[in-house]
């Protein structure tokens, strides 16, 4: 008898693959999640989760007593109650690492975009100001020290690309990585004081909530650039607004935002902020790889094998 899997998003290619081994159900076939779980929850052994359908915690676990695994297509598992899952023996996997190259590429693009004021230049040219005056000077990116908060798979890919720009790389992690040639900073304030650019590539959660606050921004300084491709919750948004307004921080580039997709009007008014809509990992290549990894994890679990990328 086939195990039954709830798919929270449609993907014809993956559906064909998984249907060979599992009986598939689709959240989109129901008016809302409550109806879905009331109808089939008792039969579900796995959830193929694509960040659609709300948070997965006790209320879902209670309605799915046979649930063994939640396989997530993203690297982040913010929407899963990991403690509750662990207490019930439910395996949670992610697609960690499959989009590292894509996010790293985008982080470097944001670094250059903010550091060289590319968005300001685009506005200057399109608005007709080019005919009236030259745009202001920026600073060369190459050769300037770069700090990375979180030297995991994404952070490492960022560091390798920064080497092409002759940027000395500093980083702060829970623990130093002795297998790498980059300079470890004992604390985040130490890191911020040593660099001109700080890229956040750390995970979200309670441990990193508002870790980048006003003192960190002040340590970066009036010519410093803050880039976030990690999680929006890591940056204290009101502190960022005040630091950018007062000029104690030079500029910032955010692909993730606390409370997204709602963007505070205070942020939209800032000329020294480059803002993108959480798109760093949104490439066709990364999405295909993420779906494949989630399917790999699902198949491995029900084959009695170790999953490839456990979330914890």
C-alpha cells in the first residue's frame, strides 16, 4: 500500500516522479487547509511543503497522526515548528545548499549595486537629471574589506566570489572554520569595525533576531554598506531607517525584510537603500534543484534511508 503525501504546491514533473511511489493529495483541491486536513489528515504520512498553506505546527500534527516527514523545498524552515516536530518524531528536511550559488550571485550584485549607487544612477539617467548635472562620486568596491555574517554554504560562495574582487574576507560564525583562509572575527561588533561591507547570510530565528542593531550599523560607519540576503528579522528595521537617515550608515541593500511583503513607507523614502523583493534564490535552476532535493528526501525517508538534508 502506498504512503500518502500532501503536496502544498503543484509541479507536474515532480508529481509524475512521486506518483510512482506514493499516493498524492493536493492542497489546491480544497477550499482551505482546514477542509483538507479534516478530509485526509488521518491518512497523510508526508507533507511536501512549498511555503504555501501556512505554518506547520501542533494544529497540523494533531490532524495528521501518521505524519512521518515534512520535506521543504526551501533552505529556510521558519514556518515549521521544529520543537513540536521533534517531540513527535517527525523528520523535517530542507533544500539547503541547492540555491547557494544563486543567492551568492545576487548578494554580490547587491553589494556592487549599493556600493556604486547603481539604482541612483538609473534614476538619474531616466529622470532627465543627467542633462542638468553629473551624478555624485561613489567608491571602488574592489580591494575593500568584506564581512560575512554566517559562513555557511551561501556565505562561502559569497566569499569565493569576493576573492575575484581582491576583497579581504572577514567573517563571524558560531565557530571559526579552520579549513578556510578567511579571517575570523570573535564577535559581530569586531567584524563590523573591520570591514566596509557587511553581508548577512545567516539563518533567522530567536538567536539572530535583531542581531544587526544600531551599534553594529554605527560600527560600519558613514561609508559602510549593509547587505541582507539572510532573513529580514536579523536587522532592526527602525534602527536601519534612523542610521540611513542620519548618515551614520552609508547605504544598505535588502533582499529580505522584516514583515515582508509589506514595506514600511519609511524605507521607501530612503535614497540610500536598494530594495528587492526576496528574489535572490529565484532562478529556474535553483527552483528545479529545490524540488528535486525535496523529492530526494521524501523518497529516501520512505525507503528507510537517511535523508540528504535534515533541517536540524
